[in-house]
């Protein structure tokens, strides 16, 4: 919970936290600046990470942000692949400032209409 109270961080607005194979995953990317001074520009890298896969979705270079203001960034989109685990993470890396990184853990469900091989 202490990470949620940081005065500066990369952030994502995610419409839900359970996804199925074949759905379009979307997340709005933000930089939140609650500091009383401006923040110089930087770069956010956005990745989806599951048990053995890491998919880079976006690199966003943003301009300086005025004091006590948030900056809306792009929306990332991808079609969810076949799940290999029940959970995956959306990771936002603030280049050169790992203390401002963020990650979100979500549930991943298989496609109920897809026939699976029984072993």
C-alpha cells in the first residue's frame, strides 16, 4: 500500500482485472505527479509478463510535467494470448527511476469455447 502513496509514479487505468484468451486487453498509461515541483521528461516501458513470457507493448517518451499535475499517455492494446498461468502482470518501468515503477497483477482465464487436449 505504501507504493500507492508515492508522490510520483507511472500508473495505468485498467477497466477490469480478469481477462480471457482472445480478448482485447487495454490500459491507459499515465504519469502521476503530486510533487510541488515540475518533473523532467522521461520514458515509460510497458510490458505484459506471465510465467515464461514477457511482451513489450510500448515505450512512451513524455515531456516535462508541471507541479501537481498528471499526464495522460497512450492506451496500450493487445489481444490476449493463450494463458500459460492463472495470473499475469502489467509492468510499467520508469526508465532510470525504478522507485517510480508500477505493476498490476491480474487473472487470466482460458477461452471456454476452445477445446483442449486432455493428457
